[in-house]
C-alpha cells in the first residue's frame, strides 16, 4: 500500500482524509507519527501555506506528502479569520483549541446580523519536496454562523457552521454525509481525480 505523509497533526483531519482517500488504497501517515515538526505558515493565502507544509513534510520524510490548509472566512469580518483560523481564539486571550475558537467567534459576532461565512479547504500534494508540479485542489461551502453550537460530530467550527441546504450545522450531519458535502470533501474529490490522472493512472476505475 502506498504511503503519503499528511502534513498535519490534527487527528480530525487524518480521520476525514483517510476515509476520503480510501479509493486510492493509500495510507495517510500523520507527520507527528514520523517525528516531523510542524512547518511554519507565514503566508496570507491557503494555497501558499498548504504548499509550504507539503514540501516540509516531503523533505523530512522522503515520501509524497499532502497538506490541507483550511479556514473560516466570515463575510462581516472581510474574510477573516482565514489562514489564522486555527489560532483565532488566541487573539482574544483564550488558549488555542476548537472549543475556544467557537466561543471567541460567537462572542465577536454577538451583535452582528450578517452571519454569512464560508469554510474553505485547499489541498496540495507533492511527489517530493522539490516537485515543480504540485497538485492543487480546493473546496468551498457557504453557510451561516449559528447563534449557538449545535451537534456533536466533526471538529473545528462544525458546530456553528449552519448549512441552509441541509437545515443543519455540519456537526449535526453524519460523518459520511458531511464528508460528501464539506469543503474538505469537495477538495478531496478533486485531489483524488488529479492523483489518478497525474500520479497513478492505473488506479483509475
């Protein structure tokens, strides 16, 4: 079975992406499990940070690598927190963490009527650290920020990301339903198609 390093220490991402990549018969290995440190993410766009993370993991492991840079873009905040999503809570004196991020967001939006937001995922894959032709896929889902967390599935901002098409938050959806329609799910399907076309044509159905 082919191995790809996932340039993330987030267990939630590993579980989701492993399920999405299963048709390729690849095993995703978290970089932390290989003793690889997190890469610096100095850029202001998802694609630049994802590429930096993928190259870092590939260089340290000697294996192909895939990185996901994802975030929440709130309309009323001019698209922020964007690439700073993972550290959003720290801007308001809270420790880093999903629950703190949700709490800080709801506090900041308490008096905001425009609740429109998008969850964005950018996946970048490289065959090796100096790959001149990285594969790039992106997914975007538009919804609204709920007034309070609802649901017990998922992670990150899933409990407050209300998706009108379902009439529920992402955290209320069963994992297989969420994976089929989420920003990460959309990006993963694009990435699988790219990998089948560019890297492993023999795996195409």
